[in-house]
C-alpha cells in the first residue's frame, strides 16, 4: 500500500523544495491566489460512515471527496434539503433526455 494516494506523489517525492518561495513572494501567483482563493483550511471530525460515502461517490465520479463535502455544506448553508436536491437532480436528468 502506498503512503500517499496522490497520483503525482511519486513524480515529486524526491524533489528538494528547500529553496522554494512562498506564493506571496511571486506576484503572478499571489494574484492568482487572490482571484481564485477564498478557501480556508479547517480540521473537523466526521463519522467514518459519512466519510466513506463521500469517498465512494468521489471514486465513482472521478471527483474529489473534499469537493463533494464542500458542495454538500454549501447546499445545506443555502437551505437545500436532501429532497430538494433529489428533485433538482431528477429535473436535470429528465431535461437532458
């Protein structure tokens, strides 16, 4: 079993980043981060079964489980219930046919 699930891990595992500059020291990168940032690192505890569901969904769709959790939290913050999400998804699928 690998220590890291990131597909690029092996490619960059032995690269020395000791002389790397922080993003704030590179104006073009700082600008990109300011334009597209808006995220905060948090630490939270989730039930194992809940995390397993998001990881399984991400694996099935080829996405990222953290993105799925973020979207679920966004929907909850906007007041969307599970029933509303299901209705919206069904409508989208019916119109796609």
